[in-house]
C-alpha cells in the first residue's frame, strides 16, 4: 500500500524534521491551514494528516472542522502536533475527529511508531473493505443473476411490515408479477393462494418459534391479473443484528409447467377423456377409502350397460356413437348429486356410486328413474341394455374388483331379460351362490390339474353296445378321478 502523508505546520524546521523522519513514505508539506486544505482538495490520495494546532490564517481546529463538514475525506487519519501543557487542546482535537496526537518536541521513535501504527490500521481497513467489496460483488451477482426468485425481509414485528426492509431480485418480481413495494405494504403471505395459506402459516409459525430452521413447500401465488403461478418456496431464518430481529429469506422456483403437467396426468388418470366423468381408477380408490373409514350409511353401486351400442355403431358409425355416449353422460348427470356420483367405467358402461342411501326401496326408485330417463331421452336412438345393482353393507366383499364382478353379472342378467329397453337386476344371494359354486369348481379343477397328491383327473371311454347288431356303435367319454 502506497502511503502519502501531509504535514501542516507553520514551522519550517519542524516540517523538515518530520519529513526526514518519515523518508520511507511520500511526504508533502503545508505552512498553514489554508494551504493544507488546498493540498487536500488537490490530492485525494492523502492518507495521513500531521496537523499543528497553532498556525496562522487557519489553525488546526478550523482545519478539523472543515474536514468534518466535508464527506470527501472519509478515510483521512489526522494526528495532532501539541505541546505538553495543551491537554485541553488534545481533547478538543480528538472530539473534532483527530485519531491521535504527538507532543513536541518530537521524538523520532515516537513519531515513527505512531505513524506506523496508523499505516497498519489503514492497511487493515483497506483489506477489510476489499473483502467486503468482494462479498458484496458475489452476493450481488448471485442475487441478480440467480435463476430463482429471492426475497429478503427484515422486520421488528412479524405481523407488521411498516418498518420492514424488503429486498427482492428481478426474478422474484417476474415470478409473482408484483414489485417489492406490494410485499412491503401487505406482507408476502397476502398473495398466497387461499388453499395453500393455512399450511404456509403453520410452517411460518414453526419458523418463528425456532422449531425449524427452514421449510419448503409447493404453493400458489396469485398474480395481479388473478392468474396463478405454482412455486417451490423455501423460507429460512436469517441471523442479523439490530432491532429488526425477524429476518427471513424466501427463495421461489417457478414450477408451474411441471405442476400443470402433473395435474394433467392426474386428471387423465382419474377421468374419462371423452365425457369428462371420473373413471374406474378413481371409483376404486374412492371405494377403498370408504371401506377404511366406514363413512356414511348404506351404500350401493348401480351400473348402466348400453348393450345395443354395437348395432348402433354398425348402422351410424363411430363418431355418431361417441356423440351418443356424451349425450348419455349429460343425461345421467342430471341425476348426479354429492351422494350419487356418476362414473364411466368402460366404453359402454356407466355407474352411479350411492354413498348414503336409506334402504333398498330408495335404490329401486333411483334405478327406475334412470330407466325412465334413458327411455324418454333416447327413444329415437333405440338404445337398450341392463342396469345391475349391488348393495354394499358390512357383509359385502371389501374388494372393488369383486364388487365390479358382481355388477357385471347383475347387468348381464338384466340385459338378457329384454332387448328393447332397460331392465334392472339386484345382485342377490342366488347369484352369489352360483358365483361361489363356479369358483369352487374352478378351484377344485385347478387343484386336480396341478396337485400331484390329488390323484389326478383322467378321461375314461365307455363303449356303447348295439345289442341288435351285437357291435359297438360309439363311446361315451367320462371324466374320472383316480
């Protein structure tokens, strides 16, 4: 570090002595305060001023007052030249901004030691300022160029932002669509979507209470045009000094595109793309949830199978059939309520889930209203089919697949009853016994085929004898167990 020292003293001898003592530094001199101020104005790189208090034209105190009144000399360090009997002047000079004093007659060792101390302090100050500048530059680069939104809030009251200091980068304002002044006026939580706000408040209170150092969550911000932007928000506490003890940094990453894609995938997974109704996947999850929670009263599934759709497609074409399905969905939608939700299970199958019904009579009445609606609305289209009904109670299977199997059996029986209209059929104990019988037969045959210890199944041919002609005319094949 190059150090330049200005010596202001009306004594030419003292100026010469000091200049010789400080020959290792660049030294310039002034004979009074006026010349000293002129030199300071012309040389902004003066680091140390050695100033005699008693000078003509402009004394040392006046020079100190002039320096103090001008912000052009923030780093100038002033050392006073005083006499041993001028302690009051030393105190006055220190109050006016001097940092040290040297008493006359000047001792070489004392002068050099004092000056070296202040040169070292200047070097330390320069090093610290350089580090601070580097840190500020690094922070500024990150703050301005980071591809995420950054908001820093410092406040003495977490619920009042009137005295808050708010710093936001350009990306934060772009993501939220709002300038930092909006967050200063109303607080940053004012623009969070109402559905996400409760969870955000809970997390923020935990942060204020010191229960966590930070939290992250996906939430929505409302822009001035009422559009919504999805963000991944990370909020962390900052350790700062001063009376603004509530300091936080909020980092936002725009995830709107990904969330919209996820929402689209979720919608397609849960909805029938033609009619917009919920599909079988959603109904299965709904049934499983209700099985676990045992919510509501008596329940039932009602399936509507349009069996005549094949002949209609052959007669009028695929596009006509698709429009007909949409019309059927709209018509059935008139009967849908919160406790009677409508689904499309398959191409020609619709279903109602009755989550809270009184008794079988109510279910029967509802199914008859479906028949009347379809017969009346689609009389000219001559659609027909069957309506299968499965009541769900404590004894019912807790497997959606098993319930759907029972539904299909009931709807097939209803379909076979009439080919010109819709008929209804409840899945009853007789059907259940038939299903159980078939299951038992299939299970038994499977055991016979795959279980070596079961003796095995073999085929026996029994001859049929024609007694008149006394010869074998044919064979009867019989399945036998070993």
